[in-house]
C-alpha cells in the first residue's frame, strides 16, 4: 500500500509540470536538419583542410572538428528547448529588444573583438561569438510577442514595430559594420508585419519604391563614383559591375570571380569530393562562398540536392506555422522561416554574382559555431510549437471522441 501511494505521489508531481512536452518530435524535420548539419561538416572539412593545415599545422581537420563540436552543443540545446512549452518564453520575449540593444553596445567596450577590420564579436572569457547570431533569435522572439500584443492592423503599431527593428538594424550596421545582418533583421520584421497585416497593396508599393531606390543608387555609383571614394561598399559595387577590371580582379572581386569559375568547372556531376582546385586560390572558402566549392566538387547535382533539402526544410516550417494554435507560435515559426529563406537567397545571389558581395552565411553549411548553435536554438522553439500544436490536436480529438460516445449512449438509452 505504501509503495502504491508513493508511485501515485510521483505521478502527481510529474503531472504538475505543465510546460514539459511529452509529444514526440517531428522526425521529418529532425532528420533533414541532421542531414544538413552532417553535410555541412563534410563540406567544411573538404573546403578548409588546406587553409586549416596552413593555420594549425598538421591539423587540417580543425575547422570541421570545431563545427562538429558546436553542432553537438546546439543539438543538445535544441532538444532541451523543444521539451519546454514555448509560452514560457512569451513574457520574457519583450526583453529581446533591450538585450539586443545592450549586446550591440558591448561591442564598444573592451569585450568587443576585432577581426577582418570590423568589430562584430564579443569575447567573454573563453567564449567568442558574433553578436548578430543571438540578436536574430532575440528579435524573432520580441517581434512575435510584440505583434501578438499590439496587432499590426493599425498604422501606429506598424510604426512601433518598424522603429524597434530599424533601431536594432541601424545599430548593427553602424557599430558592427554588418550590413547583411541589418538587412536580415529588417527583412524578418517586414515579412512578419506582411504576414500579420490584412492588406498587401502597401507592401507592394513599398517594395516597388525600394527597388527603384536601389536601381538609382547603383546607377549613380556607376556614373559618378570610383573606388577611391565612398568607402569599401562602393568599391564592392564597382567590383561587382566590373569584375575583370585589374583594379578589382585580384582584390575585392577575387572571391566572386573564383566562385563563378568553380561553378562553371563543376559541371553536372562535379570533380569529386575533395577535388576542388579553386579552394587553393580562394580566401576562406569554408565561410560565405562554400556553395561554390560544393558546386565544383559535387556539381549541379549536389547543389540541386542541397536546394531540395532547404526547400523541404522550409516546407516543414510552413506546415508547422499553419498548424500552430496561436499567433505567438505562428510568428515564431514564421520568423525562423524568414531568416532561413532570406539567408539562403542572399547567399546564393552573392555566390552567383547576382548581387554585390556581402557577408551572408549559408545556414548549417557555412562555418560558424555561434551561427549553428543559435540556429538550432531557434529550431528548438519550432519543435516546441509543433509539439504543443499536436498535443492540443490530440486532446481535441480525444474530447470529440468522448462526446460522440456520450451522444451514442444517451441516444441509445433514450430509444429504449
């Protein structure tokens, strides 16, 4: 009898924790994530072993090992976050804006670490990470909670959301000199407002105006500026417009031109894994331009396979967002969807020279420990939304089944 009472008490204690999910994960999404991560680690090793051997001596696998270590930490964090009901984070999400503000300001303190002539990293003890990665996650949570509390059907709320996003994007751009992250944060904000707003004609007009401004700016730079004026961004645009110019070919335009050679030489089936020649000429091929190495070694077939994986990943995110039980969960998943989609599109556009060179990584494929850890944390939230939605659906079906049984029993008793 005492043992039975003890087991009952233990069961009661477990039931009293309502924010722990018991529903299994979406294994289709999980396996596609793991496949992307493993594929990324293999390609990082293939693209970086020469550079790693130059930097670390005989340890040509150093970058791949560091990426694998970060991936393991990220997967553990993702699994833990997926077990927690995402509503636990809703009130805390409003702190995403001030914490992002503080993290960016810390770059101006001795904690800021400079690399590649830009201060974008924070060095806290042994931990070194790029500020842009946690800011993306924090802003997705903040925007989801803010839009839920203040619906963007009215202009004042749209202006509030726009102001917060513009401020963080502006700080990222000015303080860390990181234009790509500023574009991504503003893109996430605009797309979340677009998804929550009933009228799309204003967004079409805004997109047309923005496109016209960009075209006019590029034409103005081409006609009235040269590489000696306007800073390195003007130089990048000029290098994009004139990649074969001797002033740019061996410098600013080197990565973009070598990437095009790699894509062209890969053909359909590629040279073979580890057989890239361009990686010996291209600086840091395991970072933003790793897609070019994939195209050279695995060919168009490997690139198409990778695109299929990203499309399937986005499809699963779309499905989870559609099935979410509330606006907060739907916007979290939509924010992750927007971030992945924007980064993939921008990275492919840069590698293929559709747009000027800018530092946008390919999610789960490009080298970056902080990037993969925070991306997996975002997917932990996605899994949490999915688990909660399926749990509520199971309960709804069970209640409906019980109601039908009651109706049948009452109907049978009435007939007798």
